[in-house]
């Protein structure tokens, strides 16, 4: 039973810190993926409506998120 354990300041701020760290690492990884691709991802997906690329980029985002979550969770 969890109760109000998560309301303790050290638990709350620790969770907040890990969440922000995970988002920052995810963002950095996604920027790296964007830089190593040979074309502009945003322009290709939004302007040219490249659905296949959108699926690949979405899958990559999910994979990076899972890796970051597993690394933080332990």
C-alpha cells in the first residue's frame, strides 16, 4: 500500500528530478537523431507528409523513451 509516502518532500523532489533528467536525456537523444539524419525531419514529415518517416521517427522516440526509463528505473 502506497498511502501518502509519495508526498514526502525527498520522494516528491527525487521523482521530479528523475522525470526532468529523463526528459532532458530524451530531448538530447532526439536532437542527435535529428542531426544524423540526412534531411530535415520536421519539413519531411509536416510539409511533405511523409507518413513512413513519421512512423520511423515515432518508433525511435518510443525506443529512446523506453531506454531512458529503464536506465533511470534501474
